[in-house]
C-alpha cells in the first residue's frame, strides 16, 4: 500500500473513531476559565464574571449568575475573571478576581443568595468547599489555608516548600489533596491528618501545569513533555514531543486524556497499559479544559465560549 494512502486511511479511522460536536456555549459568549463537575451539575466560570450551573441530567441551565463589577488601575466597571468553582451539597464556592489584583471568595447558598468577601491572600489559585463553611485555599506561594468562610478566620496553615504551586485537586470525598509544583514534584496531602503523605518525584523534571485525582489515581502533566500517572504507588509516564498543559482522568481512572496546545490535538490513553486508544487532531482552538462525563464521553474547551463533547466509539 502506498505510504500516502496508508496515512490517509489512518487519519480517517482516527477521526471516525472519536466523534465531536458542540455541547453548549456560554450564555454571554464569554471565554471559559473554569470547568468542573459536581454530581450531575456542570460548573462553568468565565472571564466576564459569569457563573453557570448546567444540569447534565436535564440538559438545561439550572442557574446563571453575573458577579459584580470591579475596578483596576486603568478603568472602572470591569468584569471579574472566575478562577475556580467548587460545589458541596447545594452550595457553590467561587474564587474570582477582586479590585486592584486581589481575590474574592464568593459563596452561593441553597437559596441562591450570594455572599462575597475580599481575601487577604492574593495568590490563591484554587478554592474548595469542604463542608457548609470550611474553605480550603491552595496558594501559588505553596501554602494551604483552611479557613471559616463566615469570618475568614484561618484555622490551619501548611507550607509545602519554596517552589510555586501551579495546580491542586481533591479526591472524591475531599479528604486528600494532590498538588503540582514548579519544581516538577507532585505531592499528596492528607487533610484529616494535615500532613504530606507522599511525594511523587520520579516523573517530572520541570514545572507541573495540571493535576487530576480520581479513584486513588493521580494524573499530572508538565512542561517537560510528560504525562504522569500514579496508581498503587507506581509512577509511570507517557512522553511526547510537545508541552502538555492540560490533562484529566475518567471517574474510575481507567482512561485519561491530555492535550497538545501547540498542535491542538486531544489524545486518550488506557491507564492499564499506557497505550493510546483514540486521538483527535486539528482542533480549531488551544486546549484549556478536559472533563470526563463517563468512561466514553468527555467535554473539552479552550479559552473561548464553546464546550465540545467527544464520544469514544467502539473499534
């Protein structure tokens, strides 16, 4: 078979094996900055201060919120960026931009009443709601802060190291946290014991950009062109010839996905043997967010207003 024909057939088989279509667009056509899921609710935060709760079961918007305008050193009435979203029971925690480079912590309660408070920690990267009013902050200064939302009183604090923290994720019951650092280290932290319990340092040699934590498995991707997977204490990795900025695990961690921002390619791998299952190339945007809905369906978005849904077919 001629080489050109073989390449064409391979490309067609990959494209047919992974179908994609538009899942939804942001209501105000703003750019997506945060995409996460809690049970059957999809949480969407944007660069224009909008937060949408989308019911995945009913396939319709459940709630839409526009955060109050802020100001910076150049102008007033600026829409705040939404950095992270988390949900516990019926409450939603929103980490957003505050005036003059600060950070706001916002809590949307069961009655859809919003409380907003200015944080003293401008370097907060992620915020997690542990129960009705206990908030866990992951700071780029490599600190964890546990505080009470009602009065912002610091209850506990932990300093990892002098290396910057780039990303953090919790396990399903919110008892453990995994953090990725500029040094290339990936650390596991026990929130009940309030101490480090593992340091995975055999994979990355450069800055870890994104981490995920599902079914006791840890996934990480970094600027050293590696995607790392830790299962049962065993550290393995997939290496590519491009920088990898985003990655995600399925709920039972049987498969994982990662994106190549330079080539706009999405790849899906089996966790058991680290073999590629499917690939989708030539996306018309740089990948920023990957989120599995189940073992065969995932959502993908870039820094734009569109969420695509991919379905892995058999064969």
